[in-house]
């Protein structure tokens, strides 16, 4: 990794913008001025599964993917683009080994804060830091629950169309096999889905039994 100037005002400005509303006042100033910029190439491993996460990164430019491997195949859980924070929050907070990899998907500039930075801030501003960490935990819980329910309830077509609607930039920045992995599809399965949508074909929703029919069983 190539570390940029330690007291670069760009780092402080970027981290301040990312944390404003989550942390305010002197605690925000304290953390912003501890931020460091790092420039890394594509496919740089930021966090390896089995290691304890010690860093929170802000993506200034580029992107990071969260992934894991099973039976030799990469499974992608999320992408983080510009102005988004990325970490393994569970490992960061509990010091348990991470079960995830964090890998840059493009040449990337990151703004980093270490666990030591947060611990130093917490010693001086315990109320502000505890409130911020609770807010992050609540947000991650909702995000995770929504992802799980979408995987269980929504069809692949519904997940694909929702992704197109909510994250259009992903389709121009990441290869199809990565998009397929995020959706829980093979690249071939995603190609078939896209061809079906391009042809105008739609999925037929199953017919639910009426109230009377349900009571008769």
C-alpha cells in the first residue's frame, strides 16, 4: 500500500464528511484529524478471513467488495463505493476473527481509521462514541435483515430489478460474474435472466388458494 501524506487535509475533510451526523463536535474533529489516506491497486486484500479487523476504511475513490469462498468459488456479499464506510464491524468490535475478505475491486484510494483511533476517541468522548457505535450497529442490523428477507422471499428476477433500480452504477463498474455472485446466481443463470427480460417475458406468480380453499385442507 502507498500511504499518502500523514496529515493530508484531504483525509480529514473526507472523513469529516463521512462521519458528520454520526459523530459531531470535538469527537468528530478528533477522528477526522487522525485519518490517513492510502492508495492501493485493484485486487488488494484489505482484510483476510481469519484475521481480526482493526480498521475502518472510507472509500474516497474506487470500490471494495466483501466476499468469502466456499468450495473454491467466490461469493460476494456487498460492494462499497465512494463516500461509503467499510469494515467487518462484528470483528472490529468483538476482536473475533473475521469470516470475510475485504478486497479492492478497482484501483482505490482509502481513508483509514484504526481501532486504536476509536479507542483514543472513546476515552475522551465516551458518550458520543457509544452513541455512534450503537447507531452503526442498528443500521447494519436492518441492512442485514433486509438482505436476508430479500434472499428468502424475492425471486432472482425481483432481486435483479431491485439492484438495477437501487444500484445502477454497479452494472457499469463491475463485471457480470460479480453481479451474478452478489445475486446468488451463476453467470450463466444471470445471462438467461437478462435474455428473458430483454425478450419481454415475465415470471408468473403462483396462484394463492382462496380463504375457503385454505380452510378445507
